[in-house]
């Protein structure tokens, strides 16, 4: 056990006979590690992009709500009548009549 550990630490498994299999295995592990690192970077960049998009959505939602409040205030009858009174247009005293066509 101790000799095997010593051989591994000294790297004898890379220079002994039949070391071609070991080099192939090391190359395989190296490529797997590179693929894992690359995929983790891709995942991290996508997570950052998702966070930015969530922030943008929340800003757009708050803008939408504020604009909707403004529109509702502008559509109120009291506000419309005030704006029309400046133009000398007043609301009718008699209610409208419904016309039914048969």
C-alpha cells in the first residue's frame, strides 16, 4: 500500500511500461474537466442574464402600473369636465336617449 502510494506520488505510473493506457485515461479526465468548467461558465452567465431580465421586468411592471394610474386619473369624469370647462364645453343637463331600431 505504501509503495503504491509512493509510485503514484513520484509519477512512476506515467513512465513505466504500459503507460499509454494511463496517459489516455489522464487525457480523458482532463477533457472531462474542461467540459465541466465550460458548462459551469455557461450556466453562470445564463443565471446572471436571468437576474438582469427579472430586474428589467420588475421595472417595466412598475412603469406600467404608474402609467395605468395616470390614465385612470385622466379618464375620470371630474377631470374631463374640468378640462372641457376651460374650453367652454359643459356637460349636458338632460341625459342621452337610447334609440332602438327594430
